[in-house]
């Protein structure tokens, strides 16, 4: 048996206020005359956080449009504009939720790899290391800060650039940055972490590495979303660590049915990842009965609305597109249903599931 040689993030700093160390951390990675590019979620435009960015010389701030899930065309556009303006750059710092961090990882790779980012949607297709990249989450739950993938919607599929060159060189985990997140968005993103745990811990790929991280992340999510009555700093601290541990759990295993189905929604309808997972999880009693029951309790306790009926007016062609994207996520289905998953999850069965959403 050959064991996976797992590439992790190079450096991690955690703590309230550690964002203030950003200048010191990135200084050794600056190249003469080449800028650091700060790719920031557009939510922060004209917000106080921007004034704390340690700009030097010809550094550049780009406010990333994350209204929709990141597209390969947007990655290519950003990389081309940076190449046209600077030739090369010292590095890229992604600040925001999972979409902003995925964009930063993808643009880093496309500064040094030819063609389109769509060419690298898959497993271990990236050939060259990207430029230096750091991730700074302002939402907790996606695990994008530790993932070896950057999930992108391409011309024909929604699939990550999964490679050993994808993980960040540095992540900065400062719970203070998540304090003012909108409550609904915080819940949807937190549920991404919760669902990571449910799918990892019940998957056929499960091992003690992923189990150890998954159990801890699950415990933290249960505390934050079921036991706490008022959101406070402790919730921000714990959910940030749940996101990290949940991301580590799936790094050595995989996610499952929820994510596989959600990718189809995102590809066709542009549904944001965390929200899409919640919409799907709400109907998966047949696959994760205990997890779905607990999820529904979390939804009720936190007073969150989960949209219903989003697929009711779709055409056969649209259903087929979603099904094709979803069934393309083979490792996810295998983790959830085993090596014979194609006999279990037929196109007809998946169509019926989409019709419920």
C-alpha cells in the first residue's frame, strides 16, 4: 500500500491581533521592484481593514468581486492584468472568505503556469510552483486556508486546481477579523465546516489522521451553533479553529454527497458554496440521518432561512448539466458511497434529489 505524502501550509500564525504582523511576515518574500498584491474581498472596500494593509512601494490592492463563485475566466483575467502591468510579482495575499482565498491561490499559480486555469481543473495537473501566497480568512468554515485545492467554475465543470503547489505558503488566523461578519453568511460558512466533518467522519476514506481533526472540528461546531446562546469572541475563536481542523480532516480524506450535489447547483445557478451546502444538506436524511437532524436543530436555533424550491423551474437540459458536474466529482462519491458508487447514485436518483431542492 502506498500512503499519500500530504503537502501542508508552510507557516501558520494564530491569535487575536496577529494580522498586525503581516508586514513583518511578508517582508522577507519581497523581490526588488516587484509588488505584493493584496486580493481583498470587495466587502471590505471603504472599510477600516483596508487602512491596515502594509503597502510598500508599488504594492497593489485589488478588490475581488466574489458575488459569485470564482470562475476560471476571472482568474485568467486577474493574472493577465498583473502580468501586463508588472511582468511578475513578489506574491499575492488573499484576504476574505473562501472565494477570495481560492482566487489568491489560483492567481498565484497562473502567474507561473501557461494557458488557462481551466487547463488545471483536476488532480495534480499543475506543473510549476506559483508565486508566494498567503491566506487571511475573514470568515470561518470553508477550510480554504489549509486546502490543497482552489475550487473554480470553468467552461464545462466546477472543479478545483488540486495540487501540491496549491496550498498557501503562509496563513494568518486572526479571529478579530471575523467579528463583524453578517450573521447569515457566518452561519452558512460555518455549516460548510460542520458538513466537512459529517462527510469526512462517515466516509470510506476515513483514517485516524482525518478522524482526529474531524472529531475536534465537529465538537467545536456543536458548541458554537448549539450550546452558545449569544455570539461572542469565544465563538469567533472556536469557529476559526474548527475551520482549520475541518479543512485538515478532509485534506487526508474527502467530502461527500452534500458537496458533490452542491457543486452542480453552483455551476448552473451560481449558488454560493456555503449556502448551497445548506440547501442540499437539508434533504440528505437518507445519507447522513444523524447529521441532518442535528443540522436542522442548528438552523432552528440560529434562526436562519434555508431556501426551498430553487430547482423547481429547471429544464431537462439544465438538470443534465448539474448532474454531469456532480457525477464528475468521483472521489467525493467514492468516499460517500464506496467503490461501487456508480451503481448506487444513478442519474435518475440524482435527478430526483435535485428536484427536492
